[in-house]
C-alpha cells in the first residue's frame, strides 16, 4: 500500500511523527563501543561526523514507549529504580543534528514549564481559565517533545544479555556502517 492509498488519519499521523515507510534499526555491540569502533556518519542525517553524543540506554521494558511518555531522563531513572541495567552509549551525531534535537527539546521544556506554572497558579488562586490555558500549554509542550524526539533523535534499548544496544530510527548510511562493524566484531569474536 503506497502513502497515497492510506487513510487520511494514518497519513496525518505519519506526517505528524515523520514516519517513514521503513524504520531502520541498528545494533551496536558494547564491546565495539569500548573499543571506540563506531560508525563515521551521523545517526540521523548520514553525513560524515567526528562528533559523538553521549547518552544512556536502559534495559527497562518498552523503554522507547516510556521515553515518549515521560522523557529519556525519567525513563532511565525509573529503570534504575527498578534495578534494570543501564549503560552509557556513544552515538555519532553531527553537531547540527545534536543542536536541532537540543533546541527542540528546550522549546518543549519551556512550553511545558510555563503550562505547569499556569496550572499551579490557577489551582492556588482558583482561576479556571488559567488552569485551562496551562493544561493546553502542557499538552502542546508534550506533543512538541514527542514529535521532536521522534523526528530529531533515536530510540535506545539496552540488551544486557547480548551486550548490545538497539538504536532505532537511524539513517540508512548509519545502519549500513553499524551492520558492517557488528559483522566484523562477531567474526573477530569467533
């Protein structure tokens, strides 16, 4: 089924979340991370880069869904509270991709914070309109963060048993390089 044959609500969701027909996932071994054997291209744009973003991945079940709902830091914290293994991950990302993600995230945090402040003041003062405006700002800030995370960043899932990290929503060039590094690593292990 092509994009034009899909129903309107599906096309709207695809546009909102910038869903592509195929979602690429790359698998990176922890041993390769420790050896600094990383792809040389940006995880999101596929352009060559020397810049590496440091982040944390958790083995917390459905970590991508939790990240969408409550954010990356809260997901990792919740995973650690539940004693799920976590690991640091180095993700090659161009400075532009990292700046885009950070600026979108900061915008979402600002809108959500303002909305939260409106709700608190509205509740303390008993002003219904302020509460309503605050709730709308909270929802808009959350939706913007979800869209930014989906479009501008990647999902991470740590698999401690296999000592690897699954990185979702990656560029095809990153996927190809990560697959080659993974293949060489597995052959070297034998």
